[in-house]
C-alpha cells in the first residue's frame, strides 16, 4: 500500500524524506515523489518505478527546503504514471494520500462544473483541489482549509498537506489508513509506519480515525475533524533503526527467518510462570474473569495470520475445551455474523492495520464480543480497536512475506490457549508445565532447524523450475502446509496449493504424476502413520515426495525422494519448527529464480484496502 513521509524542522529535508520512503518500500509501490517548500514555493519531483528512479530525478532537480512530503504510490485509481504519482498539486497546495476517496466521482463532477481541470486520474487530486478551493474562499489557515475539505470527503485516507503560504507546517489527517507522528528535537515527522521515522525519533503519536493535526518543528497539535482538541502523549517505541536494516543478509526475509529464535525469546520473556505452570494474565491482554466466562472463541485474520489462527484454534480446543473457529477476516463481515457477549474474538494481525481484520473487529464489538488483538505493532489500529492486546515482540518485519511475525503469533496463540485452559480448569498444572517447557525450548530447536539450511538449499536448487507444488499436512501440520504453499507462491510466483492430507483423495490426487512435487509435513506425531499412507498414495502415482521429517526418522528416509529435516521437539510446538524448512525452501527457490524477494510483485505489506 502507499507510503507517506513528512518532515518539518531545520534540516534540509529532501534526503530525510527519500530515506524515509526507502524504509517504507516494503509496503509495495509503483511510483514515488517528493514535494518540498523551498521558502518561496513548493517544488515537486516524481518518477515511475523504484525509488532509484526518483533519486536520479532528484539529482537533476535537488529540492532545497526544510518542510516537505514524500510518497510511494500503489496504484488504485489510475495506472502507474508520473502524472498519477503523488504529491498532487493544486494552486497553493500539495497533497499526499494513502487510501481511497469513495465519493471521488461526485466530487470531481462538482469541481469540474466549477471550471477546475484535472491533470491526473487519481482520487487524491480531488482533495488537493478541495483544500485549495477552501483557501481561495477565505479559509484562515491550512488547518481550516483541510478541515473544510475533509467534511466533503468520504472514504479511507491518511493525508498530508503542504501549503505555499504556510511554509513552516504540515497538516495531516486520518480515517482508516495509518498515520503516525514522530516527535523529534526541534523537528516533527509523520509517516505511514514507524520505520520511516526511526532514524530520527522513537517518540511516536498514533493518530486516530477522525483526527487531524498541525505539525510544526516545535509541536503537533491534534484535533478532531469537528475541532475538539485532543491530548495524547507520545509512545516510546523501543525498536532500533538497526532492527530495520538487513544486517549482512541478502534480503530482509532471510534475516527475519534467522531472527526467529530471538523474536520468540523476546515474545516469551516475562510471560511465563513455570512454578505455577501458568501464563501471566497482565501479559495476555485478557483478564481471568473473561477467560472463565466466554463460551466460544473466534479467531479472525487474513493470509499468514489466518494460518496462525488455524493452529490457535487447534490449541484452544485441545487445551481449553472451548469451541473455537478460525476464519478469514475478509469474509466475516459478508455473512452477517452473530457475535454475543459470550464470545472471545481474537484478531491476529502482524501490522495491526489490515482493513478486513479491523472491519471484523468492529463487527465483533458491535455484537458485544470481548476482543483481544494479537499484533506486532504497538499502538496500531487493531489493538486500539480491541479490548486488550497481546503484543508479539518480533521487532519490525520488513519482508512482505511474513516469517518471524507468524511464529511469534503462534507463540501468542499457544500462550492464550494455556491461559484459557488454566483459568477454565481444563488444563492442570501437571499438563501445562511440560507444554510451557516445550515452548521455552523452541528458540534452540529453531536454531537447530536453521542449521539444516544447506540441505534445504539443495532441495530448492533441484526444484527451482517447478511450475506447481502441492503441500499436505494433518492436524497441526495442516496450517503449516497452507503456510508453506503461501510462502512459495508469494515470492517465487510458482503455483502452490496447501491441502489437509486427508482431503487429498477427495480431489487433489488427480493432479499427481511424475511432474508433481508434493511437500508432506510429517514429523513424528500422532498423525504420522496416517500421513505416511498419503505418501504411499503419492508414490504409487509416480509423484515426487519432499518430506518435512524429524531428523531421527528412518522410515521416512526410505519413502521420500527429498528430506527437509527438523530436530526432535514436543508435539504441541511442532508448527513452530516444521514451518522453518518451508520458509527457507520458498526463500531459496525465489532467490534462485531472481525474484524481488522482499517486495514481491502486486503484494503489499500492510493491506489497508478491503
Ligand atoms: C504474509 O506473508 C502475507 N504477506 C499476507 O498474507 C499477510 O499475512 C496478510 O496480509 C495479513 O497481514 P496482517 O498480519 O498484517 O494482518
């Protein structure tokens, strides 16, 4: 999705804005631009394609000034072109925007009837004209002109606006798309996401829907769009700028795969009481009384987070004996869902901003459900819209393909299942303790799984040209089969399908022949024998088997064509380990193919449109 960055202070802002945009590249974009106030007027430079094209354009026309805006655009209205790239200028103002103006056609017709001509196909340019018209009509300040424009606009937006006549300020506004303000020393920044500003400040204010703010070097004054003042203290974000760097790895994704042991240690730290065999209530975002009271758990999420939700459902039913479902958040609102006060709804989202998940949270709250968010970004929209939050401490995840956020979400959901089980009396301390001990061993087991990376590379080299791949798994292996397939298709663009192994004979078996590699998640667990039967069925049809197996497993070695090994580990935590070779397999195949691993085509890290 689009990325916004803004700066007002005393330093030349062009390089700060460009650097900020580089930190937002992972969000996905197809063109970019900067607008800088040079003291007399606003200058704009834009370019189609990657930021290097914008950097080259800036060499021809370096923008000098201390107040400016930057933007990376992910096309929604109008194809990727220089004319459609942001910032958009109209008269005295320049605007950058993330989101969609829903009543753009109606507004455009009104403006055209007033004689205004448009130079782009975007909905954003409409906002620029609305603000400029308000200034021409006598609005006393940029803040008031933006306010009057917003009153005519319907839709989702994060906006930042710069004005010729007020060179020392930026006005920002938010409705449904994220907008964060960074409070520095004698300078103020804004951005769509924290990494854009981390190099300059760790003090961030998250704007809420329906709010706007006037940013000057010395202050950020927040008001509602109706004009009521808002007081909000900055949050201290303890991510370091280095956490958002590649640190010697070829790609962010590879770095993030290898960071998983640390991310899980950080997520577990201080949350477990081994003596009581329990999880600390105050760390879960859910109080003991609610845990006891609820009669159903619905876990809602999209994409990879949905796969974590599927594993969470399994754990909650098994350990807490409460009915649990996992559902695509993108579908919930379209089926007129029934939520009641007896429901616990768990919204899982690494970004905390996914529009579909946020909409599902709102639907759940309307029904009276208690909502708990599992998120990685402190203060993001989904935790804010929920009653409580469990924060995974994965640190910033920059690669579009989620890895460390997935495994830390699994940790959060397993801790939740244990907490529910302990509070509801379905999980004794004697049963809970070994599971907690299993969890504490996971970081080292992931390290051991990562040590098999060269073997995974060998398998990847063999299959790098595969056009299709089938992934099968049972029980806790099923969400991992789905996740392995999603990782592969996201970054290598190969067609990959994940299936419950038991479903194979109900259809997918028709696909199997000598050209169909089948990845089977089959660690030595309760389902091992049954999954082994699926392997035999694949072999009987000449399919090639790539098996994810425990390294001590001698039977699998005889039947599989290729092995992806994991160390022995407890059966409850298996998904946290079996996913590791599949993340590496997807990564190596994509890298061998030469795709843009960290920013795969058509994908965005934070999906703020429905
Ligand atoms: C993961 O690799 C994907 N890029 C995508 O499926 C992602 O998990 C999904 O968009 C949900 O994102 P969220 O966790 O930020 O809500």
